[in-house]
C-alpha cells in the first residue's frame, strides 16, 4: 500500500485511480477515502488522476495519540502534495474536509492548487459566539459527544437515514457504515477540533476558484450556517444549492454532482496542466 510520512513520522495512507490532471479527495469526519469510490470511478473514467487520502487516525493511516487539529491536518495534506509532487491540483472535499482544504491554502498557499470544490462544507464557524450568534450552542455539542461516549454505534444508526433520502437503498445505507473507519477517541478529537475552529480569516485568504455545493435539506451542516456564509467570504466562489439534498448528496444526487464538478473543472481549466 502507498504511504507518505507526515512531519511527525505518522504514516498516512493514500491511493489513486486513473491518469491525468490530479484531483485530491478529502473526507468527512470519521470516514476513510473509500467514501469517494463513486466519484473516483467517475472522474478516472473522464481522464483524471483521482487520489484518495486517509487523514491521520482514519482508514489505513496510523492512529497516533496527537495531531488532531486543523494545522496538523493541513500540514499532512502539504506533505502528501509535496511528496507526490502534485500541481494544477483540484481539492474535492466533503464536510470536515472543507476546513482542511481552506486551512491548507491559508497556511501553505495555492501555488500547487488550481481550484477547490467544497461539498456539504462545515466552514466557516460552527460554534455560537458573540460574533457568530447564529452558530450552534456549546450545549448541543456537549450533548452530541455525551451520546457518542455512551453508544456511538446507535448514534451512527440513527443518523444514517437523514444522511440520505427515502429512495436510497438499504444496501447503500449499510455500505456507508463500512466507510466509517476511525475509533471513538479520534472521532471525538476531530469533532471537538471542528467545533472550536474559526475559518473566517482563512477563507478571506483563498485566492482560487471555489465551488460550494450544498443541499437545502442538510441537517448535519445547515446551509444558512455553512455554505452561504462561506461562499460570501471567498472572493472567487460559486454556490450551487440542491433542493431536497441531504448531507450525503454525493450518493443521493450523484449524477448532478458529477456534472457540476466536471463543468467547473472545464470552465476553470489551467493552461498547461498535466
């Protein structure tokens, strides 16, 4: 299996499918890169090099007892990009992965990144504060984490149907459970980092075309708290809102998502890209 070494020696797993201009897929909280199987297949067939990446603590990567904060996640992405010598890169993210991509560009610059696609993003700031009154109260996060610590599998089971739509097959809903490949302590550490982080300054530094795709039935990351204010902060942004789409729209609205991303890639094509 391919691995790269992070700055602290953590071994991070990556995989690829296809050849051509590179797309790097960044995962939602708790998920391994397998979550992007349908997108990696579709875009490899269209002539792209699709790269999946297991963040530390997830999937096949090492599970160290440290480094679960967004500066570290961004540095891990930088290590992958540099060691694979990627350029003209598109970052395609889901949920928590959006914050990782934004922090990477803010912290390491966009010299190697041509554009970003943030699906179901959790940026710019989730936690309620005096300057973020529409955020979620701390008590809501405390209740969530308390539930996880009592019965994480039950929470996963109860949260799966709202991640999809009623027409989704039971087999697909069962499959998504196999993609969750992070132990409880790491899932908690990542969720706490996500709740505490403020990406508003980072997003103002983003200087590349960025496409936000979000469902108006996303209960995990409500549109008015996430994608709408995020798009307003990024200068070269576009926002596509899918009526009736949930947080798992990469499965429930697969054809439309693929078409919108492909159009975005073509419209923002980099001259001389591999």
